[in-house]
């Protein structure tokens, strides 16, 4: 499914109701929606979200609503004494109260059939929302006892819940006893303990015809037979793709077109897109670029498994006849080998090189590595993957910080791809400074927790 990318400035200068969109605000709101500085016709300015403007939930600063209320008040004037003496449910209106209600509504002193007095607003009386002093609800609550509603039989009143709604002790036809709210019983929101829904679901799946798609073709897939596997409650089908691969697909995904192949169709589209991009790219314009110690000297009109090839010159003077574009851009090749040679010569003698290797082996088998994986729940910190071999990344690099090589606060779990990313896509290069700060903030919280617990 393709989603249209929103241009945040496409509504600047437009008018929505009484709002004129002046400009885009830099920050989004809490829901992630764009905000705009808007000016109302009355001169008031305010921040309004894009969603509120496009859905017409906000059409003014509030002046439009106030004007409409004034018009309604002028056209719907009423005599406050016209309902005095009338009866609404169990309430009889005795007279007009001097004080008005919370919404500036007329209030009336009413007497209930049970003898109680109550102040009620006019709208609640006329609309029938208030029909008694409260005794009517109590009477209705008792009247449900002994009745059968769907599969529930009401046994007894169980008082009120935290919201003031009556609850009842009910017994289902299957024998299960539950406490059910009055509103759910009357509206049909609760008809059983759950056995009715289970029976209806079972009947629906038993009546499904799974053979109607066998033998049919959907995209590149031909349905061979019904599989003895389910995804949740959805049965799977064995399908054969035009490329010869077999796969398991749900019926719904076949019918609505979500799955059209074993995956080869998407792979072909991706390959075609990148091939068109590679063919259109002008590689001759890259002559003179520097990657590590390599300088591109000449573009060679042939390809290898690592992409288009270049003739390169190292800073030490060595010439390489052919190096692939992928090896250069991903940092797999950064020199003719002089970087590695300089690194080993920087160690004073053969004994230091051996010690460095031994420490690497010691770390791979150490308990501190297991502790770091356990602390991170055996997951990659960046992508949260758990389905492949995890590596331990040293936040402060191994070669520059000998003292922190075996410290837990300097270790973090990463998959191979994220480990490669943390080293700026080159294990021979410097670490990413932004990710380094992020890693340090993560490990610091565990160190702080240990101090507090101690």
C-alpha cells in the first residue's frame, strides 16, 4: 500500500472557516500532527493542528460558537413560568427557583411522588433526563431481579460500582455465575459468560468452505491444497509460485491481493529499480573522490560482483588496477594494506601483538560478555532483533582504552549490521559519536540503579 507524503506547507495561505493559515510552526503537537499559526477573522491568533483544520473541528477561536449561541438565544426565548404546575415523570413543578444552574439554565423546585423535593434544570425536565428524585431508579433496579435477559438469569442486586451504576449477580445457562452491570444487561452488551460468542465463532468456522480456492491462481500463486496449519484461527493453503517455490498463505491475503508471489515479485521490482538507478548514475563524475586512503584515478568500463570498478591510487603511492564501488563506499577497502601494516608496526614488538590477540580470545569467553547479553535481554539495542548472533560493542574503542575493555558499563549488545553501523560502516574507522552518547546514556542508568540499591 502506497501512502501519499504530506507537504506541510501546502495549506499555508489558505482559509479554513474563520481561520487564516499564516505559517507553519516548527514543533509538532503531542499526537505528531503539524501545527500552524492561524489568525481568526476577529483578530485572535492561535496554534491549530493540521488535523483540526482539515476535519473542520476548529473553525474559529470560539467567536463563531458564541455568535451562534446568541442567535439561538434570541430565536428560542421562552417563558420561564410556562411549565409551573406540570408533571414530568414523578416530578411535579412547584415553582421557579431564584438561582440558575451551572449552564445558566432555569431551575425549578419539584416535588416527587415519594414526597421528596428536588431542584431540577429546565432542559433535564423537558428532555426527560430527570424523572424522579432518584427513587425511580431504585424501583427499576429491583424490578430486574428474577428476569431472564438473553442467557443471563438475574439472581440478586449486588450494589453499585465505582461509577454509581447498579450491578447484579447473574447466572448463565451454562452454570457460570458473574456480576454484570445493569447497562450491559439492558442494552445487550452482555448476553452470556462468553459461551454464546464461542458457539457462534465455532459455527462460523465450521460452515466455511475451504475448497473454493483450491486450483485457482492469484497473481503468481496457484493454490495446491489445504494445509494442516493455522495462523491464529485462519487456515493456511499450500501455494506454488511460478518460480517453483512453495509457500503457505492465508485465504484472506490471497483474495484481497496482499500476497501475489513467494516474494520473487517484490525482489524483481526492487532489483529493477536499483538497476535503473545504477544505469542512470554518472560514475565518471566520481573521479578524484577520496575513500579512506584511496583516490579514484580512472573509471573502468566493466563491473564486478562489487559493482562498477575504478582504478585507484593509495596515499602511499600504490596503484590498484580494479576496486569495486561497493567496497569503496562501504569502507571494506580503505587502503592497499598500509593501514593494517602501520597498526601492527605501532605495537612495539611481537609479544604485544600476541598479548592483544590473547585478550581478544579471553574476552570472547569471559563472564562479563555473558552479563552484558543478559542485561540487554539477548536483544540488539538498536533494532531489537533476537534472531541472530549478537556481538558485543565496546563504547570506548578497544585499541584506545585498555582499562575499560572488561567493564560492563563500556559494553552493549548489537547485531552485526548495527555493529557495522556503529563503526561508521567500517570496522577500521572511528565510532559514530552520536550513537556513542546514546550507548553511554543507556549503560549509565544501570550503574545508577546499582548505586541506589546499594
